[in-house]
């Protein structure tokens, strides 16, 4: 019997027109592709979790927003944004509705993004390769969860929650997926950028949004509630990434950042053990979990979310007839 041919690997470059506004990045990218095997690094990371190359295609883009808008056929009044409150998205996995394959889009700009100036060309090369190893596995992890029926859509309709707690299911289910993937990448391809470095910005962003909401709620309480919950979710997203990065100590106690970032004591310390230990009940993306197991963790995270909000001075919720309420209980944050 003849061997079944291996499906071709689909790779494309996008967002690099002749008038591309960053010729220095374009030159560095060409060097990384032609002489440092950047595309092979990305493919290797994806294949590690998605060995069937017919299930995905890879796009390396110089314009993340334009590429995602094109692939998803978004309208001008609903454009994609990379903004995540504190930080920006550097890659995304876009599943096709018919289940045929996933578009994995990676930003070239993010591969070269560093916290500080690197000391040499060799150090920059090492950084870019490490970022590619990490991002490729992270995005492949999303596709792997979806293909196994373990992504957020499969388990987020957990029952038995109050209206207020149930309202947290969708964003927290996304954090569950990210946490499982980061548990894997922390071991196999850690990010060259540390998630602990995002904490200060995320806490500062939440504080600023709480103060602005407190100041403006009489003029537009809906907008004030939105900015509060959006910033709170942004901080919890960082905590979901932080839990596997910091890990647990020898006695099973969650580790803390050292040094503690500004605002940690006010906004995180009281609830950190609960956040970390709940996330640690999850297993990494390469270890299957049942929908029931995932739903149980998600339910506890939903309850924790609202308890944490109350602990930082925000009483938010939904009544039995789904009426939203919110009170900012501190004079200032």
C-alpha cells in the first residue's frame, strides 16, 4: 500500500507592502527567516501540539489588525483590536466555523518586542527565537483544545451559579484555556518576556479605571461599570498567566513575585492563594480534562471573581431578574 502523502504546510506573510512603515523591522525579519530559520521554529512549535498540518495555516504579519480584519471579514464598524487593557495581543488563533482548519496569526512586531535594549545581535536573535517558540505553542494550544472539545465553548455553560457568578463564565473560561496552555509553555517554551512584569501595569490600570468610574458614574453608570469590569478582567487575565509562571513552592503554597509590584498588597495579596490554587487544579494542554472537571474549576473561579471584586471595594452583580447593579464603595482607590 502506498504511503499517504503528508499534507503541505501553509505559511504566508501578510501586512508587508512596498511602503511598509518599518523597513528596519522588515530587514531584521528577512534575516531571521533566511538565516535563522524563524519560520521553521514557528512550524515546529505548532506541529508539537498539532501534528496534522491540514488542520492549520500560519500567517506571519506586519499588521496584526489588518490581517485579522481581512481573515475574519470584519466590518469597518467592528475592527479587531490588539489592546488588552494592560498589554497587547501578539498572536491569535482563528477557527473556521466549518471546522476545517484554524488560521494562526503571529505578529512580527511582537516577536521583536523586548522589555529593554538587548546588548547584541546574538541576544536579539535568541530573544526572537524564544518568542517564536513560545507564541507558536501557545496558539497551537488553543487549536488543540478546540479540536479535542475542551476549549471554552465546550464547558462554559456550567449550571448552579447565581446570576452574578454566571455572568463571569465567558471571560473566565478564556482565562482557563490560557492558563492550561501556559502551564505547558512554561515547561516546554517559556516566554522571553515575564508575565510578572505586566502586573504593575495591570494593577495601575485597574486603579485608574476604578477612580475614573467613581468620578463619572453619575453621568454614565453603564460606561463606568464597563470600564471597571473590563479592567478587573484584565488583571485576572494576568493572574491566569502568572500562576504557572510563579508556580508552587515545595509545600504546595503559591509563590509570590519578588519584589512585590506596586499595589499587590491592596489588590492581589488577600486573594492570591485562592486564584493560584484554583488555577493549579487545571492540567496543562497536553493532558486531557473532562468537561465536568473544567466546569467545576470554572464555577469556583466565577465565585472567586465576585468575592475578589467585593474585597477591593466594588459591589457588582445581577439581581434575580437580571438587573445589573454596581457600587463603588471606596472614596478613592
